[in-house]
């Protein structure tokens, strides 16, 4: 039969083992969370870089787009005048 002191020592040893396992688990979870944060941070940096690249590409092509729009509008107006003149001849 165990005495109270032996039982107390056994409980303390069990508690110490449980605390060590818990500490190891928490350290693993901490490392995993840091890895996830690093992954999220890298993904955010890539998304930011992609957004910056897209903004630069649109800024460069915007004047070109405006020129093409103006040319197409002028072409449509001229075509309308020609068709109007042609229909007026009939």
C-alpha cells in the first residue's frame, strides 16, 4: 500500500510529465502558426506586387486606349457621313 507522500510524489511526477507534453505541443503549435503567418505574409506580398504590376500596366496602356477610342469614334463618324451621303444619292 502506498503512503500519502508516495501518492503525492506520483501525482507530482504525472503532473510534470503532462506539463512537459503540453509544453512540447504548444511549441509545435507555435512553430506551425509562425509558418502559416509566414506563408500568408508571402502570399500578401505576391498579391501586392501583382496589383502594383497591373496598375503600372494599365497606367501605361491608358493613353493608348484613349487614342484608339478616339480613332474608332472618328472612323464611325466618317463612315456615318459616307453612308448618309450614299443613301442620299439614291
